[in-house]
């Protein structure tokens, strides 16, 4: 499920983006700056005005 997109500017990484899927409504979107291994992030699914359900869930990053 996790995809990382890297944008390069003069060979430096500018941004990390991860493809997300809400475990409640299954909406997909790209979330920026989730790249610290071993950290737990609290993610909110877009909110009803942006097509999401507004539910929160935790995402813990691990190195594969």
C-alpha cells in the first residue's frame, strides 16, 4: 500500500509523499512528509467537505 514519490531539485530530496487509504471509508489520497521510521502519526481522513469521513487513525512507520 505504501508508495513514496520523491521530487528532485538539483539532486536534493524536496518532498516525501505516501499514498494513504482510510481504514474506515477506504478513501485514498497522498499525505506529505511521513518519513521518520518508528514514529506514529495521527492521520485525519480529509473531512466531509473534502470527500473524507473525518475519522482519525494512527499510522506507525517501519523500515522494511
